[in-house]
């Protein structure tokens, strides 16, 4: 049976975008079942002690911009550091993924287009017509998925992903969870691949009270 990775992400996250093609490479190489779990980052940050970008110390904000440039070169990508329509409310764009899953459809072609739409093309993913066009281009029923993406059912599933993330010790995007072991950040993909190659048992937190 294929091994499973729970993939926590949001289109808000440049790091999820940067790591996505590397993640797809692992999925194809190691016969992985990828469970897509979009999550609202503002809620996840607030519950796990994180801060939104604007509230971080300038030193952290500056370092983030340097890291984005490093990884842009490392991964061979071409994207904007400050896209025109970022930051944005990703609920609807993320919800299209959940709606596709609920309909038994593969959201991957939409993910690839939506990531590029934010970070390369600077499109506004809060606009229904943009999301419909992206879903249609991915071979998905855009209007139908968008109508469902704003429903109570999808909002509940989105919130459940947040609860699942917290229960799994996930606190940011992207996070890849293999056999209960969290790999946070696209720069941990190589470590994730090492775990897949070796077949080792998952590492667990030491059973020790915090200092």
C-alpha cells in the first residue's frame, strides 16, 4: 500500500508554493498517497503562538525576504516577493480544493495553477471569476466548485483541517506529516525524502517537561 503524507498548506504561503514541485516529485517517486489539507493560517498561528508577518520584528521580516530570494534561485523559480494581491483572504481559494476533494476530484492541477497565479502572475485569488478560470483550466467544474467552496459544509471541513493540524503539532505552512512525524517548511523536503528512503520509524518528541 502507498504511504501517506498529510499536506497542510495555504495559497497564502510562499513556502508552500516554493516546495510544491519538490513535493510532487516525492509523491511520484515513492508512490505516496497525498492527503490535501488546506488550512487557515491566521487561525493556526494564533492558536500555536505564531505571529502574522506584519507583527514580526523587522529583523525577522528582513530575513524572510532574503530567504525567499535564496530559495527562488535554489528551486529555479521566478516569482514576486510582494505579489500585487498578497496578502489576501485565502478562504475561498483554499475552499475550492476542499470542494474538489468532496466531489471526488483531483485538485492537483488546480493547485499548480493557483500557486502560479498568486506568486508568478499576480492574480487576485479572492475574485470568483479568477478561481473559476483556474479551476476550468485544470479540467475541473469551476462554477460548481466555487458555489460549493463557500458553503457551510466546506467551511466546516476547513475548520476541521485546522483542528487536525493542531492535533498533529502542525503550526505553519507547508507542513508534511508522515507517520505522525511533522516536517515543517519546504526546506525540510530533503529530510522527508530521507525518511521515505530509509523506511525508519518516525521520530517522536522527547518525553520531557518544557523548561
